[in-house]
C-alpha cells in the first residue's frame, strides 16, 4: 500500500515480497490505516511462514524416486478465477444519498480511470498501452467502485473507481500481488485490507500457496498483520535495473 505521494519511476507497482501465512484467518472489512504502496527501491521482502523452499521444490523429484508426470491440461481444462461482484459496504450520506462500495473481480477496468486514480495517490504516470497490457495479462484484477444513488433509485451511472489490486501467477505454484491502491478519500476504512484478503482467498482456493508482494518500509506492518512475513528464512528480493 502507499501514501499519496511517490517519487519512484516504478509508479504503482510496489511490492513487499511477502509470503502469506495460510493458517491466519482473514476477516474484513476492518478499520485500518490504508496507505498505498510507495514506488521506492527501499523495499522489504516478506513471505508466508510455510516452508518456502520446500514448497518451491514440491514439483521436483524427491528422494531420487521416479514420479509420474501428468500431461499438461488443455486451455479449456484450466480453471480460471470465476469473477464475482457484490456490495462490500453500503452507507447513507448526510444529504440522504446512498453510497455503495462494490467489489468486483471481473477485471473490468478503464485505463483512463486507473490513470486518474494513480494521479490521486501520487504515482508517476505510465503509458496507457502498458497499463492495458498489465491488466490484460494479470491472473486476477480486483476493483472497488463507488456508486451513489438517491433513496428509491434502482440504478445510477455515477460509478467511480476508488480502489484496485491485481495478481499475476504461473497458475500452479506462485502468485505476486501488484498495484494495490485506494483513493485517498476512502483510505482508513479497511478497503485495502478487503482487496488483499479477497485475492488471497481466491488464490488459496486454487491451491496457489506462494503469494508474494513488495512493500515500502512504511507499510510492512500493514502486510504483516495480513499474514505476510518479511525476509522469510533470510530470503532477500533481488532487483535488476537498466543502467542507462
């Protein structure tokens, strides 16, 4: 998560390479000071408490015994995350307007809305074509939209993107959470926590247990409270940057 200003060229993708403790219970929403991941090179690496290297090696031959390798499934057989959408929060504003915060994992994100949200939290701009490609190639994209309507109305077109997080994955062992951001005017309400928890739940349901992310040092404690562990077993994140 990140505060509303950032000077890094990484713009929105900020990681806490963390591994999530699947034994921790996930509960949301709850009130928490939600910052947004700061694009900084001063990053901490975290991970789940389950044996990291053991899980990485789980697909390899053990004890020199022969294992039967199952044939790869066809694209039609691969289980993709099923999109879901529901009202996460509903409240009545002082003027009588009803506001709903809608969670969706359908990946329907307008890149212009996303760019505007990045601007609000102070992330450097990235090319829209690359933003679109990042969303398209993600394993899962979770969003939060605010919808306001007057009492008695059935629908309203006043729909605003106020939060997003996405995950990439090899569809088998590993997943990394990226671009966790919440509109500054909606921070501190447990919405970022809800986004992370929903993504973790969906990944665990698909037997993807190595879940990592990168985080600025200021929000390490936020992710630690969600079950992530910094520098598990002494493992450090390694980064390569172009030198030109």
